[in-house]
C-alpha cells in the first residue's frame, strides 16, 4: 500500500523549507487531480513524489531509505 507523507517529510527529503515543500506538494497534487485521483491538502503520495523526484530507482533509493521515506529491506 502506498503511504501518504506530510510537508515536513517532503521538506526533509528535498532539503527545502516548508514553504517550498508546500509548493512542490501543490504542484504534484494538481497533477494527480488532473489524472483523476483524490488528493488531500498538505499530504502527498510518497511513491508519486519519489517517482517525480527521480528517486525511485538505482542508487537514489539508498538516499530515500536513509531519510526514512522508504522502508529498509
């Protein structure tokens, strides 16, 4: 099951302030709404965020795991 993460987790992963994290989340939630998905303000699907950040494959998965946003194997 996909996990929903908060602005604090997005800010930590992207190494930005919460204001910028909200902007990223707004943009991605708008993309998801255009695709017909239901979204929640202040929350984002972790898998979608990682995919759009280019972190879902290769060595970048280690970074996501070290921040706690992906489970350790």
